[in-house]
C-alpha cells in the first residue's frame, strides 16, 4: 500500500478565516463594495443593498458612477485616480443617489487593494448612511439659531415696550383732558393707534421669544376651535373650503386659550395667502402617542401622550430654503407691505412656551401641513374660570409705591395713578424704594414694581419689604417676564401681573382689581 499525506491545516485555516471575513462583510449594515481600479463593481454586500436599494445582481459589472449624482461624478473619478496611485481616502462625507432617486448623505472610505508586488489591483469602498445624523445636526443648528434670535427679539421688545409705555401713557392722559370736539383730539388718537399697532408687534416678538405672559388652564382644544370657526370662515374667504375634523375623545391640554386661538388664526391666514385662487383648509385634532424613537428623531419633542392639532392647506407649498427660514421673525415671501413676517414665528413661540412642538410637512405645488403637538394633562387639573374684571374704573385714596428704573415711564405711571386719586410714592431704584418704605409713616397699600431692575428684581424687593409691611400688595409689571414670574410658577400662585405697554386706564383697572379688598 502506498499512501500520500499532505498537511492542509494552513489551507483550512485560511478558508475558515475567509468564510468569517465574508460573513462579517455580508452582515455589516455599512456598504462594503470592491471595485476594479477603474471603478467597476466586483462585489456588493447586503449593507450596500440596504443603503442604495440596488440588489447585487444589478450592480456587479457596472461603473460605480451609477450611484453618483451628475454634480458629483468628477469628484468620484478624482477619488478613484488617487486610489490608483496607492492613496487611501479617509472618511469623506458626500452625496449619493439611491435607486428610487433619493439623495442621501454618506461617509465613505476608499482604500487600495494591492497584490504581493505592491501593484493596485482593486479598490475597497466602505460607506455609511449619515443622512439622519445630518438632518439632526441641521435641526439642532436651526433650534440654536432660533434660540439666539429669540433672545435678541425678546430684548428688543422689552426695551421697545418701555418706550411704548411712555407714548401710550401720555396720549391716554391727553385724551382724558380733551373734549370730544377738540381739534387736536384726532391727531392724538392717531398717535395712540400707531402705538397700539406697535404694541401688537412687540407682543408677537415676545411670543416668538417665549417671554410673554400666558394664563394657562386645562381645556379641550375642540372647544377652542369651535369658538373660532365662524371667524375663521370670514377670515379665509368664501373661495376656500374649511373642513374641521374633531376627535370626540380628544385629551385635555394645559394652555392659554387666547394664544391657541392666535395659533389657529395665524396658520389660517398663512394658508389663505398660499391659496390665492382658492382651495381647501383642513383643521384636525387627534390623540397621538409619541414614542421614544420619534422623540429621538425630532429634537425638543417629548415622549408620551399628546394632542395633535393639524392645519393643512392645498396651496403652493414651500421649497427647502423657505422651510429652513419660515419660523424666523420678519422672514416673509410676501411682497412688501403685505405681511410683517411674524405670523409663523408667533406660532413657534407660543407652542414652545406651552411645552409643545411643531413640525411642518410641505411640498411645492401640493400644499403644507402644520402639525402641533401639545402634551396631555389629567382632567383632575381643571380649575374654575376666573371671574370677569369689572369694566367700571374707580380710583381711591390708597397709597401706592411705584418702582421703575425707566424714569420717563416712572413719571407717566405716577401721573396716571394720581389722576385717579391715589397717593403716590415714586422710586427710581429698589434701594430708593426701601428708603421710602422705611421713612413713610403711614400704610402703603400697593407696590407697583418692574420685574427686572438693576441690583434687585421686583420679586426680591417685594420679599424684602414684606417683613415690615406684610399688608402691602404687589403688582408686577414688565416688558417681558423673568424666570421668577413664569417658569417658577409664581403667576399660577396668584400674584398680579400687568404686561407692558399699558394705557392709563388699563393700569388703573388692574390696580383697582388688586386693591379691591383693601380698606383705607
């Protein structure tokens, strides 16, 4: 018997290693592709099929240029030439095209495949789809930009409100002194109207910057929509069909009813302007459960039960560039004089301040859909509605301490309240207010104080004086609200607040409301 025995351990080991390598390549979620030096596809793993949508049978033997968009073909050829010279390409982000025509962001690495002589005989390509992370980065940058613009808008509105307070205060005092037939009355009324319009713009800026005062309560969004439906139809015109689809089992939300109406009105106006020849406006409510995956993909969205308000139109739609800027204040696609560019920014601010989120889906020539998500709350949180403030304005003989660091505004506030019979102590700083409180022999029934002042906030001043004057009531005023007032829930605990700018009558009405239980 003659036998020939050959040791194939090394061969079996190489076969095993090769089979492991093939398994790793095929199971990878990344696209792993091998090419000839000229860029012809030799192999195409399952990851490449998943990312690009092409099965391997449709790709082997084709030039890799078939997944490069026309504007990226030169880039691909330059990369291949570099690899042919033995150069490796470190991770590079670029654009590729899927089988269905979708453009995606990919991070690619190219490496030369060399034989034992060091000659390049192929190209290894590893690609990862980074479209989702790029979108998240873009949304984060947009959110950061909106936050910065909001801070600027809020600061501008605060300073502007102080100026408007002086304008509206003095025009109100002048009008109270003029007879109805006085020839100067018309001119002053026009100044007052201009001031009121400017005050509306600042309120919109404050809404965008999330620094306005909300009076949230637990409510049914369907009720808010029903109350606004008749006005909506008149607002959008007869050539636009209004369809309201309400979920009868809709959950409750905690929000400011007036601000929710503002959201609906602004979106309706926006939709109307997108449908000049007419169309269809659909307002729909529903209950949705936001899961963790959706919340991770949409920054600022929280998981859990939400109420969704959807406002959809059949208008002209928006392109990508318009969508990227639509919530920015003063951005508008309308012709000069037809819009302020504050409608959608107001919507954005109100939704964010209400703890919700807003997402927009739009296609050019098809229409737009705004979806607003507000977190659901428990029905047990429902509180009784506050009673209406009486229209009759009465003054009194009570003593009021006014603290305002803007001297012109301090003066007009003093004169306004003196006109209603109140005794006034006026302080330009918190330190001066403390000295006046210590030296004043009689009672101080009310302190009207700005929220934000140099050195000491209005809340800190009130706390400081409460020890010696526990009976003194406090009315806070501000061009925007400090964290101490809104975000820490001080307003919800019953403290009085008045938003700047205000007219003398508005101030007197609020003062009378706060002092109503006080006896001289």
